[in-house]
């Protein structure tokens, strides 16, 4: 706390300084001999509390308080006046002076006044901090709603009125930061503060779930690849682990940003699935995905065939199409293989595909293999394989029973293990599916992605425990899969609009 004592009598200033030190206030105490000196000192460094005499040369306390009320409205002011100066004191009270003390100063009265003033200052500071927290929470809550696709016009009018002018207008890029494990809920609760020094652009941080967070970046002419690398480096140096980062194309700006946030987040989610196929790539850019694809000639043909067989086994059509296209590109670009060898490779691939198709498709296999060996055009070879892959895709579409069963298995596992760490990799292993394909099918079957499903379940379970039990919040946090209680409280507040304790208090009221 900064305190300024203003009195033309040095002995009076020393006496007030001594009395203030008896109060054991953690404060820096300065002195001024008149109002003019006081303003000079305040100009250099404002004070939280000013104690001033009424009668002084050059500028009296009355004029001083009048000027200070306008220039330093948040500063508390206490005046000292003699018995014959009450009219001055009354006028000073109109200038924002909170208290006055009669001279000569009575130590007991001084203590009582200072105690009252410092208590008021503390309460106002606390209220200001709470207002700031509430304001930050409202902004965070609205941004999360917009990112999840809520129409900005449907937001509650009272909430819209609390948003600052130009809210979200200056965001230029959205960045999705993702991990394969529970990162944000365990070791990175203060993530934003801890990486900000390593990132040159200003950003607003939003946590989505324990594995994913969003950075909304402000600025013009940003190099997206450089920004992505910066974020990866900042996280790697601070936490000794590497994230996957997906950077959007430039947002439209202005009010259009409000409607663009949800669409942009979906694009980033979709792009982030590439990490399951490009494990050495950490930064993905919307609109430039193929720039990160490794050189086809660097990929071994046998490895591609193994990946394709795995894709077929896991029913991962996204991976199958990608690996098949890479295989085709490799043989198209290399004329050193004989036609017989190429046809042998692709006929074996055809057999792999037909082996998982229903029996009524088996008759087509021999016809297609025969056509494949008779053709002299590699493009026709690809057309024949494309037909087989299309049949495989159609079979999965018209026979959704297996997909339903696998999603039911995943949901059952989540219901039974929501208190443990749950990642897409862990869940994919349970049903022998590729993580990206499980994400795709789960969203198609349930209408929401897996991370949102898990968070919704955990929040609902926490809500039930708060309503039905007297368990400590720290225990409830652990029981719903949040080992860090601070992160749990933050997530609960984002989801329900109130803290766990306040929710419980309102239920019990």
C-alpha cells in the first residue's frame, strides 16, 4: 500500500508516520510539506491513501482534495482539522474525503479511523477482483458457447450486455493445442501464464477438456507456421512434452468472428485427426495440410501394404484411402517395376479387400483380378481397386450394426471408468479401431465428439454427488476423473455457470 502524508509541520508528519507504523500496515509511507508538493509526488507515483492537513501554504488541503478527487478518484483521503475548521472539513467531505480527524490527534481515534479506512479499501479491492473474475468468466463462458456452435443471437440479453464493445472482433486466428493424454487437467492448470513468454503474439486461452485447449490469437500478418512452431517450442521447453498444434486460416474479423468460431473449431478438430497418420508432424495448417505430407519416395512399399492391411482390419477408411493413394503415387512415379510385379502387388491388395466383404461379393473377385491382369493401363488398375474400396465403404455404411456395437462398447467403458484417465488412444484399443476412425464413427453415431461426451458425463456425475452426498469437493473431483481439484472447479464452473461450492450451497438453501 502507498500512503502519502501531507502537512506543513515536519513534527506533525513524523508523529503521523509513527502512528501509522504502530498499525503494522504493510505500506510505503511518503511525506509532502504542502498541497503543491503532494501533487508532484502523486504525479510520480499515485497513492492508495492520502492523509492531509487542512491549512497549508501554497495550496491548502481543501484545494488539494478537490484536485485529487478528479485526478485520483480511487485514492482514499483523510483530513486533519482543528475545532475551528469544521466548515473546511465539511467542504472537504464533498470532495471525496472519506474521514476526518480532529487535531490534536488522539491515537485511539486515529487507530479507529485508519482501521475503518483500510477495511473499506480491502473490501473494495476484493469486490473489484471479484468483478474482474466474473467478467473473465462471462467472456470465457460465451467464447466456449460460440466455439461449440451456439448462435450468438440466442445468447441471453443480460449476458450480451455485460460483454465489452467489439467482443471477439479482433481475433485473427484460432489454434487448437492437443495431446494424446490428460495434460491440462494434471500438470498445466496455469498453462496460459506459463507459456505466454514464449509466444510473440497476444492470445486468449480457453480450455476445452483435459487433452485439448484453444488459443484465440490477435494480430495482423501472422506467419501461421512460425506461430505453430513457437507454441510447440514454448510447451516443450516448459513441460518437456510435445503437443500437436492445428492453426486455422485467418478469421473474417469484426462481428463475423462470432459466427465463424464454431465452424473454425470443427475444421481444426477434423484437421487434427491427421496426427494419427503423420506422427512426425506437430504443426498442421488449415488449407495447407498436404504441405506436411512426407515424400512418397521415402515411404517403403512394404510398410504401406502393412498400413493398408491394418486399415482394413480396423475399418479405418480414412487411413485406407490415404495409404492406398500413396501406394499408387509411388508406383506411378517409379517406372523401374515390371507390369507383372505391379499387378501382383495390387491383386494381393484386392484379395485383402474382398476377404472382409460379404460372400455375395466374392464372385466379383476373380473377375476383377482377371481384368487387372489383362489391362495395360495403370489407371485402369487403380479404377479396379477403387471399385473394391468403394464396396468396402458401402458395406460399412449399409451394415452399421458393427459400428453400433463398437460405439456401445466404448460408451460402456466410459460409463464404468470415468474416474480414470480416458484418451482416444485408450478407447480405440478397446475396440481395435484406429483412433481417427473411432472419432469419426463416434461423432456420427452420437452427434458429439468423444471428449465432450466424457466431460458431460463427468460433470453430471459431479453434480449428482454435490446434490446427494456430503463428500468433500476434493474427493468428488478425484471420483469423476479430475486429480487436480483446481482444474475440476474451473471445469465445473465453465459447464454449469457456478462453482461446485456455490452449486452445493444453492441446493442446500
